[in-house]
């Protein structure tokens, strides 16, 4: 059955499409003489822009006329307006290389003619081209540039739209924490500017992130807010999408009366809009609702209604969804052969659109149909195909996340290299100017000597000295340039690269505080970046928190932490593994597959907690690092497996332990960096026993004060000695 939430429209600019009457009147003006060619360029551009909503071919025709005439008359504003519309035309026709070229030309023109305030739209539209092309790192980069420019010129409404776009881009590669943070930034801004339509869009987008993470309660919460706002501003198309999303979530929660209310409201919206795609969406949603209620005959009738609006040539995805719904109904009606036939149609449609997730759903339905039809061999083959495709899709999703982060860092490095090059050129230019002044002074001195003494050989000797000095200074500048470039490359390849990865992957404080309000993290890397990490996610009313120490510190440690976080997220959010021990088993398996081919034993030590919101039981698994609980003035140490998450001599399964928590308990987890720090009067290790003693001594304090006390204690113990390892220490008071 259909299990996806509808795609979110990106708003790259605020379009004001004219009515057909306006279009007709503008075309009439072309029959009349004009006072100047610039006026004719304006008319062509205006008609081409307006046609975007009606006929893209007409847009291309008129905008090209505008562009040719504007270039002939050297009319910059006309050229830029034409290129702006032409970029949108190419994007809407999926001609991405041409769209990118046009927008890059437009950006250079905006800069040349000092129209920086109009760069917002150019960068935003270019970001949307990269988004649709699947180049998410480039999309994020250009959206962020557009945001920075919009903020500079106080274009708050555009910033609001761009936050929505940037959040969607993060969501597309599974960077959910960053997506949520970006949408929340937009909502914070909207408290000041009060744009209800964009507020509804942000809440709708936010709900889809929680839906993707299987956090249905949060998804419903934000969808309901978006529903109310969309009613108030009469944003009917967004309202239709929100209602569909809600009906799906309510069906998931088995709250069928609420799902029906959403569908009834969808019907009213569909009648108001009276568009084929909206009717298709409504009938298919209603059919799936009836399917859940096991009213299969009624569900089939509505599916056939949806099929009337499904255009196989224009929208293969919708056509495939209709066929898949029919196949599922046929399976329940015991009409297996008919089900197989339409499931094959759905599979072909989804293959043509390269929608791997839809293919997996279809293959699973097809496998059940073959099994029910008495062909277990075919059923097994199709099921294995589905499983192989799912594994491939899950792996590609993780790879895409890593590739996006790598691309973001590579883009940042190239930009900083460019900035360095410009800085170096400026340095050389300034130095050459200084040398020219020096040389001029030398020549003047030589001239005075000639005049006063009349000795020509003295002048020649001074000139030779000046040339020697010039060569020496040129050599010095080249050496300085080489040194700067080497240092810059070293910095970019280590600190900036690793720092960006960690900032992208570490848990957002808002998520941590939302789940565990009475908690703190003392995190202090040895270098700018860290092999230690803390990471969290929420799924199915369970909150997972990892406190881990990856192999190494600095840049290598940061790289390992990125891999470890990626595999943790893959296990929980993509594969749906719930038991902490099995999650560590999966991470170890992926690490061995990925980086242990040459016998390397890289991985991590650490603890993974699973807080169940429905009970006071805490499940956890631990590799070397023992969690501790302070209860009634006593410190209780809980067991850990004596093996790392990675290749080692012991490769048994990780155990999942349970702690029955009591009110007033305080839970701690930590890496070894705090206890291993050298310091004190004799320059010795702090050691775990002393750390435990100190935790006991401060356990009565508030968590915010505990954080500050632990930090001060660490600094006091370390004194003037260097920090020996990364430090990560977590504490939470349980009410």
C-alpha cells in the first residue's frame, strides 16, 4: 500500500503570474510602436515570464527575443531579466546543465552591475536546480549563500522561504537533525514577521521529517498546526497535502475516525480546486483508508475512480501507485492472477521513474501474490530481489549522506583556496607597489649623485644593487606564498574538514534537551575536532543516546566518528533495529566490511542507551565503558562487554542489559579521556576511582552546575599540562 508522504514544493522565488487578460493585453502592445528598444525588451520579458504558468514553449520564444534585442542594444537589465526567466525555463524542463550555466552568468552580471540585493533570487534558483539534479551539497551551499545575502539586505520573507528550502535539502539526504534545526530557525524568524503561509509550509515540512523518523505523534502535532494555518490563509494546495499527510498518520495510529475527517475535508478541497491531480490524490487516499478497514470492494471502486485521473504518460509515479493499490486489493479478494498482472504494471512504472523504495514495496506485494497463487519458487525469487534492492537502497542512502558531507567540505575548501589566491595576489600587488616606490627612490638617489658628483659608474652600480634587491624580494614573496598555501592546505585538510563533519553529525542540543531536560554533556576535544562523540535519535517512542570514543583523535578520530555515527543511524533509522546490543552488532559488521580488510582494528568503545518513554526501564549495551548510576549516595557500576565495536580477537554478540531506574537516580556515561588525564601535584593520571568519587561529591548539585564543576575540576587537575585525549562525559537526573 502507498506509504509515502507527498513531495514538498520548493519556493525559490515569489512568482506573480498574470492573468490571461493581462497576457492578451501585453501581446497587443507588440503590435504598436514603442519609444525605445528597451521598452520592447521589457514587453518580451514580461510576456515570457507570464507564460511560465501557461506555456513553456511560448516562454522560451519571447525570452529569447528579449535576450537577443537586449544584447544587441547592450541593455544590462533586459539581459539579466531574460536570463532569470530562461534559467527557470531550463529548470522546469529538467535541462539542468543549461540552467546552471545561465544562472552562473546571471550571478556574474548582478555582481558586475552592483545589484547585490538581487543575488538572493539568483543563488536561490541555482540552489533549486542543484536540488532537483540531486546535487544536494551544491544546493545547500547556494541556499546558504542566498540566506546570507537576504539577511544582509533585510529580506526577511525570502530568508523564511530559503530556510524551508535548506531544511528540505537536509531532509533529502537523511540529515534530520540539521533539517529540524533549520525549520526551527525559520519558525523563530516568523515570530517577528508573522507570515502565516510560510509558517504553514515550515510546519508541514517539519512534520514530514518526524514522519520519516517514524515519530508519528510529533508528525501529527506539527501537521495539525499546519492544517489550522493553511485554513486561515486559504492555502488550498498546501492544505490538500497536509490533509493527505495527516490521513496517513492517523491510519498508522489506527485512529480511523480522525483519518476519515481529514479525507472528508480533502473532498471539499478537491471540489474547490477541481483539478485532475487533486481528485486522483483524494480517491487514492480514500481507497487506502477503506482498505485498512477491510472494505475491499468499496476500496476497489475508488481505486478505479483514481485510475480515471491517472495519466500513464504524464505521471508514472501516480499511475504506479494506482496499480499497486489495485494489486493489494486483488490479493485480499483472492484474485491473485489479476493482482500479479497489475503489480507487474506498477513495477514497470516505478522502474521507469527509478523509484527504488516504491519498487521494494511492489516486489513485496508481488512476492505475496505469487506465494498465494501457488508459486513459492517465484515468490522466493521476487522476495529476495526486494530484499537485495532494499539493502542496496539503504547503503546508497548512507553513502549519499557521507558524499554530501564530503562535497560540502570540498566546496568550502575550494572557496577558501580561491580566497587565499586572491589574498596572495593582493599581497604580491601591494609588495610590487612597495618595490616600485623603493626602486624609484633608488633611481632618484642615483640621479642626485650623478648631478652632484658627475660620476656615471656610481649610478650604474646603484641600479645593479636595486635589481639584486628586487630579485631577493621577489624570491621572498614566492617563498611566503608557498608557505601560506602549504599551511592553508594543511589546515583545510584537517581542521575545517573534520570540524564540518562533526558539526553536521553531533546531536542537536534541542533534541537532547527535549528528551532529557535534566541532562548535560561535558565535551572537550583534545584538538579542534574529536574522536569522541555524542549522538542521539528518536524512533517509535524510544530515545537512543550514544556516548562513544572512536579510534584516534583529531582528524582521523573525526573521520572514524563520522563513520560510526553513520552506521548507528543506519541501524536505527533505516533498518529499524531496536535492541541496543544488536545495533552495536550491526555497526561492528559494517565497520569490518568497510575498513578492516587489511587487518585494521579501528572502531569505537562506548555506551548506547535506549530510553523507553512508556516505562522507566533503560536498555543499554556497552563496549568496555561501564555506565554508572548514583542512587541514594551510592555509586553503582553496571556491566560492559570487554570488546570494542570493531574487529578484535573477541567477536561475540553484544549483550543488551536493562536497568530498572528509580526516582532520583542520576546516570553517567563517559569516555576514558577524563580519567586518563595527567595532572595534580605529581603529574599522575586522575583515574576512574577519583572520577567516581568526584561524581558522588557533586551529585546533589543541579545538572548545569555539575557541568561547570566537572569542567573546572578537569582544568584544575590538568593545570599547565597538555590534554592527553578527547573528553566526553554525559549525565542525566531522572525524575
